C-alpha cells in the first residue's frame, strides 16, 4: 500500500493487485502494535482509504497475477480477478448474506479459530467492503446429478435445519423431489467425497431428500397454482406426460412459456403414474409432484393424441417429443426442424434423474430455439451425460432408510463442503441489492506497465513442523497470530479465552524463536519481529488479565528499534517473567494444561520444566516466494531462504536482479512495520528513478 | 446570503435502513424543513441510476446543497462528492448523514426511536448544508529542487536518486569531505564492502550527474518559507554566502558515537579502546597485529557500553547496529589471526535478521560469549606487565565469577545524537527525548516531520545500520519527489481561518499550534493573528483555546457546529 | 438552563467523535448491531483537540442532557499530546459549566479507537445511567 500511494503521489498510475478480498495485509488483523501500543486498525484504515480513493490507483482485490512478460514497452501483466460471484457495484456490504449462508469455513482472518461463511466480507474494516463467495467449482455430489440438482445445497440447507428451504431449492431444479428420493440410484452418493475417506460413509443424500420431500408434502403449505401465462409467441407443445416431458414443461413454464402437455393416457405421469410401490413411491406422492408441474402453470391435456406436425399447424412455436430408447444413440436431446426429441424411459424408473435432466436440457434448447439465442451458457447448468455414465442395467432400488430429523442432522454434519459454496442460493434470495450471481465468470485483464513492484510480504512459520512443541496436537498450544487475534477488539469469542475449555488463562508462556534461528527448521536467521510482538502481547495480556502470569522463554531479547528496548524494560517492570532458555518440548498434562521443558541457560542450568495453562508459539517469518514463478523469463534472483534478493543491499535497496522489477517490504526479508514502510518508500524511489530514466513518465 | 436550495435524499439501502427506520416518515419531516427544496428516497443511493437521478435533480432544481442520509461517510463520502462535482456543485457542499452504521444498525429493536433519531440526524445534516460553503483544496506550487543536508552515505544516495530523477539537488556537508562516518572504513558488515569504495563510487556517480551541487564545509544560516518554497541561506568555508530556493529538505546529518566516561569499563587505560578505535586499528594494520608494540593474544569485548541503561546513568535505548558490528569485527579478527582468543561480554546478542549469520560465523570461528547482567557489570583493571584483567559474572554458567587476563578490551559503544543544535533551531526540527530527530509517526509517516516538506533520513533519526540509513534516505527521496516532481502541493481545504473582527490579538493561539502556522499581523485596525495555510493541518488545537471564538476550521465553523447542535438537540 | 426532560424520555447525549479514529469505532458498534441508547447522537470533527468548550455549553443549553467526547487518545494522527490537550478542553468546559450552573458530570471524555466499539457502547450506557440519576 505504501509503495502504491507513494508512487501515485509522484504522479504515476498504479495498479495494485491483492489476492485477498480486502487490502490491509497482516497488519490490519493485529490488535495493537509495538512499541507505542497504537491500535493497528487506526493506523491501517486511513492508509487503506487513501489507497482506495487515490485517483491514480486502480485496485484489483481478490485477484492474482498470472504472468508478467516483458515486451518492447515494458511489462505486460495478466491479472485474473477471481470470481467473487458478487457484483461489487451492487453490493452494499450489509452482511445479510453472511447470516443466511449455510456453509461454514475456517476464517483465515482469525487464523482459523472461528468460522466464517462461504460468502463473506473479510473483516469489519475491509476495503473494499464487498462480499465474495468462496466457491471451488461444483461439489462432486451436485456435479454427479443428471437432473442438475444441487445436492450439496440440499445437504447444507438440511444441516442448517432449513428443510423447507431445501425443498424449495429442489423445486427450482425439478418437480420430483419425492420420486427422486425413492427411485434414483443416487450417483450423488457414489461421488460423495466423505464416502471415499478412510472410515466415512457417504452423506445419505437420498435419505435427506426423502425427509425433506415428505416434510414438505406433509405440511399444509400448498403449491400455489399459477395460471398458464398468456404468451402466444412462446407456446410450446409437449407430447409426453412422463417425467422427461413434465420436467421440460415445468422448466419452460417457470420461464414464462405457455406449455401444453398432450398425452393419450387418461392421467399424466407416464411410468410414474401408478407409483412405484416396490420403491416406496405411492400414487399419492406422484400426484403431488404432478401438482407441482400444474402449479407452475402447465396445462395437461389428457386423452389427446397430438403429433409435432399437428402442433406446428396449430401455431405452437415449438414441440417436444420422446423417441424410443436406444442405448446406441446419443443420450441427449436433439433439435431438428423446430422439434426437440429426447430418449424415452419405458421401464427404467431408476433413471428418473436422467429423464428430468433431458427434460431440462430440452427446455433450454426450446428456449434457445424460440428466443433465437445461444443455449450454451444455460446448458452448463445441467451438463450432458456421457453414455457410459448411464447404468446399463437396473441397479435395483435401494429404498432410502427412513431417517429422523436428528439422524439427518447428524449425518449431514459430516459434509465436507467440497466445493465450498453449496449453491443453496439463500444469499441470492436475501440480498437486497440483487448483487449475487452464481453464473458470474472470472475476469482477466492485461495491464501494460513500465515497472513492477513486488510487495508480497512473508508467511508465518507453520509450527506443526516442530511436532515436539505440541501445536495442532494440544488445543492450548496456539500461535502468536492467534493470540494477537484473541487480543484484538474485533476478536473471536470476545474475550481472551483458551481454546480447550474457554477458561481464562492465568499462566501463559511464550516460546520465542519458534521456527527462527533454527537450522533444523530450515531458518537459521532471526525473524526480527517475534521478540517485540511477544513483549507487546505480554503487555496487552497483563493489561487485560491483571492477575495472569506471563513467561517469555527467549534466547536473546532483540529489542533493537526506536523505543523498543524501553518497551522491553517496561514489560519487565510490569512483571513479565523473562527466562533465558530454549524450549525443547511441550507436553500436555492434567486438565489440558501444558508442561514446558526447557534448557535453562541462566540460573541453575540444565533441563527444567514449568507448567502453564496456555502456550503461545512466537512463530517466525518465512519467505512467500510464490510470485516469482509468474515472472517467467524475468525471474528475479532469490536468496538461500527464497526471499527476493536485493542485488546490493547497502546502496541499492529495493533493486532486484531484473531491471524494472523492484521489491518492497518483507518480500526481501523479514521486517517490522516501520522498516517495511520505509523500505516500501525506498523501493518506490527506485521505481520512480527507473521510470524517469527510461522515459516512462508522461 | 441568498436562500439556499437544499436537496435531501434518504437511502433505504435495500432494507438495511428502511427495515429499522421509517424512511417515508423521515422524508416527510425533512421536506418541511426550511430551505429543503427536494426531499426524496432512494433504494440504493450509491447505484448509478440513483446517482443519475440525483444529478438530474440538482440541475433541474438548481440545488446548491445536498444531503444524503445513508451509510457511513467512510464508505461513500468520496462517491457522492464526485457525484456532486459531476452535477456542477462544489463537492464540499455535499453532506453525508450516517443513518445506517450510526442509526438503523445500532437500533434494530425500536423503529420509532430509530426513526426519531434519523430525523434529528438528517436535520443536523440540513443545518450543516445550509451553512456549508464552497471550498477548494489548497494548491501550492513547489520548487523543482531539494536540499539534502549531510553528505554521509544516506544523504549521498538520496541526492543521487533525486539527481537521477532530474531534480536539482543541493547537497550540503558540514565537513570538508563528503562520506560521513564510513569513508575510511575498509570492511563493513555484513558483506565486507569497503566504505572508501562505496563513498568513491557514489561520488563519481554524483559528479557525473549534472543535477547535483555539492557544498562542503558548509553551514546552514537561515531558513524561511514553507513546504514547496523554502529559501535557505548557507555559508561555505566560513565566508561565501549563498541563498538557495528549494521545494523540500532532507536532513541526513547522521549520529555521533558514544564516548565512555573516564574509568567506564576501564576507559582511559591504554589497552581499552572503543569499537571504532579498534576498527581503525584493524583497518590500518597490515599483517602484524600489535598493540603498543605487543602482539595481541586475547581480546575481550564489552557490549552495550552507553546503551540500554536504566535510570539516569546513560542512554536507555538500544543502538541497534553495535552487536552486528562487533561480531563482524570479531570475525575479521579471527581471519587476521585465528590464534587470538576473543571473549564477548554481552547482554543480549541482537544480530537480527540475516545478521544472525555473522554471529554464527563468530561462534564457529571460536569466539566465546558470556552474558553479564546490569547488576554486575564486568570490572576492568590494569595488571602490571601482563595487560588487563576483566572480572565478571557469567550468567550462562550460574552467575559464576569469571576472571580473564586480556591484552585488549574493546568497548562496544553505541550511537548518540549528533551535535545539531543550530540546525534544530533554524529548521525547527522536532527532537525526541533521546535527542534524535522525531518523525511524525513511525509507521504512517516514518520520514516526515511535523514541518511539512522537511524529511529526515538515516541515523539522525535514531540508531540505524548503514543499509537501513540508505533505505530511509531513499524513502525520503520518494516523499520529496512527490512534491517536486508534480510541482505542486495539494492540501485539504479544512484549515483554520481567523475571524478578524473577533480576534483581540492576544496571541494565545500562537503557542498552541504545534506546526507554527499562526503568526501576528499588524492591520490598520490593530493586531490580529493570521494563518499560514500551507502549515496548518486543520486539527483545530487553536480553535479550542480561543475564548473569543475567533478561530475556526473551514467546514467546521462555530456557527455551523452550533446550528448542528441545535438541530440535533431540538 | 437545561430543557426540562421528562424522566421517561431518554437522556439526549451529544457525542463528539473524530473523523479518522473514534467515528469508525462508533460505526463498528452499529455494524455489529450492538445496541445503545437512541438518545446518543454524533457530530464528527477532525480531532478531539479542536472541540471548543463553548460548543459543549451550547449543547447542554440547547436540548442535550450530556456531552460525551470520544477522543483520539494516543491514536491521534495529528498530535502526540492530543490526550492532554483534549483534557484541557474538558477542564475549561467544566469550568464553563460550573459558571452556568450546570453539573460538570454532564460532560464525559474517553479515548475511543477505531475498533473500540464495545468500549464506546459501555461508556454511553454508563453515561446514560449517570444522566438518568441526575434527572431524578
């Protein structure tokens, strides 16, 4: 941010690319900052606003740089803005979507200590304050459904206890929730990742659907009957009252078409008309499902013969008709001469989902035909099936076990949320601005720049790599970033509590040099920040919990910056215990308390132990070299620890091995905030000097 | 004043406001207010369509003030100011009233009360709009030149960077030669580069660049003017005076070195040297390694001399560079003569970041480290015939007393502020309690001072290593370049003004201003104060202390605030 | 001369906030749907060291029952000694209130940072009950 504002202030146009949905980096997440104990947010937010409002800065958040290529004029940078599925122009940052979202994810902005939703605004001070949806394609279960039903959405809604909403969500995709829950051979369950884990059974999606459908039909809530729309130019005839025909008719009617279903039979439903008792599908349930179709505004004309040709003569704009099942032919609807044909199920009710899918696809094709537009985008919603995916022989019905609501709740709680967003569409419904669009596509743009500044910062050492310290094994061993979040005013739990039991910790230990000055951990260097942030946290803890004891295990206290040693002396004065000792092991003892084994370097010497009820690992900084890969032929040199190397650390700060590419802040080596900010200023000066020398200015 | 025509727009924010506040009620009540020509409701005020509607409204009705009651100004103040500008209105005649974060969202349980509060808030906004006046940001021109004071490494590098940007630079050095503290050094940490070569190569580049004028043996006599337009008088060689006009000033006068008091750790004894003295000796020795004609077998280093003290006995701060400089020197010594024993009496080894590698190197080469505490510092005494004896408690071995005979004691002394009292006086530089120059804010504005247009760089700001000094020098380049490259300074219009009819000329406000922006002015009607807008930051410290209410910040005037209070309280 | 407020009516509190520090903190309270008295209403200024004591008196004479200064404290972007300066304003205002026969308890100051939403709400609520007691 500092580099961007400084360069923009000098009169250069700057594009700032940030991978998260908000700018602010790690600093905005901190509680207070050393050595002044200023509120971190109070320092960051004005800078964030300055970046966002600067007329010369174009901000790309939630975006990644895919490539940087040098050309005759400078660099061509390809930036992919990740798909947020939310129109930032329409989002007002009101958070209503977060309250209805049915998928929880660990909150990366609280170091995973609490959950956020799949749709989220990063944190209260976000810039821009816009929601984004985390979505990794379609979950396997949803993808597997031949009818295009968002199985994951049904499961996540059920998990939230929203069975009615689940049924409504199903009805957006098919009018046959009950029939499917009885008949379908459940490819969704086959694909369920949970079923592929070592001891996991797949989520019983059929059972969930059954409970959902029965609950829906059991309630007094009737399907509202719509009258058939009066749309003469959108009149469609369907020559099939079986599942595929009804599915097509249903979707067309939902899209404003005037649809008439013709059948020679005396009742609609085709192979479902009489129910499928051996699968537990009663006639009554089928009748309710056909009511869904009628409710959508479809006219069903029984005891009537009709041919596509006749329909054409009667002025229908399009006609749909089944063709006899032939496994050797294309298993997808076909459009020809204004007639859409699709395979007919005769004695294969287990393939109901396929029939519904064909109906949906046929409906899309009809719409494309009538409205004279491309059908590709809409067809993506219900993918065409590969022939080999259709079971060749009857897989027999497995009548879904009747599950109670509790059983279901328990079963669905195991859902892994593979695709993250479940497409339950609750956010779409609640958003007052209509900002959410699950069909949105990511955008890519190419930026021509004259110079590139890399300010990609650092990562924190993962203490799980030091298993003896107990992180991820013992709940009360946390990282300093987690502690900082616990101390922040915008913190989780709203209090400083230890994770295992929510007890207020009374005796807290800090283990310095976790992943720093440690050849075995791959980082022989000192990370520069850990001593100071630990001392800061110690002071904040003692302020928040005056009776607590805080012990800092250190090798050397490196309080070297302006006002830092005074800050250290202040912590000593407040009663923080400083123990010169290297912690070798942390073990859990009674009540999930922890015993710290350390090599006492001062005092008595030797290996000693002490008990604490919370251990904070002051993790070091490591390099974050991902960006180097996108530089292609212009890869900048890196040092032994993969930080971006400054070619001359003494007189040329910020200059990399590649002309025109500069490095700012902790991307060239760990730095505290003041040092990073000053370094960013220096990198800007280098970039500006380069731009002026090469004649890029103006 | 002609009657203002104000348009007030209440935003529903798609329910975020209208679910908890009866916006129609608010609109009705506001429509009744004097001067309110238009009162409307928007579904989403920030949407393009609503903005276009409002623009049309402003133009059709000739509105000269608008109020939008919507979300926090932090989100959309700039959006709507830009909209006002597009509609041909001065952006400062747009008033945003926060009825979302500070009303509907805070009071979700009581629609009546929230609606009443919203009405009061919008009335306040209307009151403010009535009295709002068109403001324009202050724009000053800036001279396209910079003065860099102090030609140490940071100053030289800064001057060169500016010169390479095409900026005229006056590089002013008090000493007869540029180069500062490192010019004679043979080997600097961490990469053993030669100070002499560094200085020479920079000087060569400076000379080759046509934009830099170097003054040595020069002294600053006087500074007038303010950001963008300073006039500085200097004297060279104690005789020739020159007056220079510059847009900005970078101060990089470096630091001094702590001089131990006589007897402090044996200082004054012939074989007790400061680190700098020892490095001089290393730099000047060739292959023989002698002190007072005797071969050195053992060296003891005592760290933190003159740093990290408590109470009144010395400097409290850590000098940052000395640990790394000392271990680097030890490594050099090991390389000159591996047989020399080296003993380090330290408190904490602060070889931070990559300097840690130097510490490892020293350990690997055989340096021995002993930790002393402030309570029992090492005692240095002279032993006749055999050199020095050092006696200390080593905390690493259970505070055992260690006695060591040594040929040489090196006192690792820290940095102290340079002698700059005259410069401080002339430039009005802010000085911290340790005597180093103070930045405005170590994180937000680390090289800027409260004096706009005057930047600080290098060790004059606090102890720094060489490379860190250069980094801050370059950061100061970036800041000053944004002034001189664009040729103008843009300042917020929210600065103080004097209501001269009320001013009694008492001058109380002059000392209240931390930026020296207020001065006395004689007028035919008596003495009043006047504001130098380019120095004013608009925080209002002067406003609060003037009993006559003769000072106010534009956009926050007394009448306006009082009218707002009345609108809210009524 | 305080406008006579019926005890059933909420005390009216004028809050002076600062544009870059305490106003965002108060925003956050609302954004987190924390509830506080609807009688509290905010005027934002650049810095708490620029609040004129006369405004405080003016508020208490024109319908407000209390004035709360949400000060920048140590987070002030302008002045290192902002807290001391704001303290001086409070002292001057309190003298002014005494002269005018107004209880100095009606003025309160606390540092509110940009994320101090909880602390803001608790200050307002406490102040509210103090003012209610004064009315009784």
